[in-house]
C-alpha cells in the first residue's frame, strides 16, 4: 500500500459512471480517461467506487 503518512489511510478512486449526475468518465470517454487507475488501483490498495452502482451505498439517502 502506498498511502503516505502515519496512521490509517483510505485510498479511493471515484469511477464517474453516472452521466445523469455528473460527466461520465471511463476508459474511452471524451471527458477524461481512467484506464490506469482502474487497472492498477486495486493492486495499489485503492478502493474503486462506481457512481452508478455504488452511490446509494455511499449516501444512503441519495436517489
């Protein structure tokens, strides 16, 4: 794990897949690309949160 500093750390990548709430950003999107983060993130201890799939788990009151 590569999170600098002392104590507990949270490495998180927000995968912007919900184009209704924000610009979708994926491997081949015209807004931005996330290929390296999606490929290498888990091996580096990053948790990947998918906006379309996981958003209600992050904010339980979100619709």
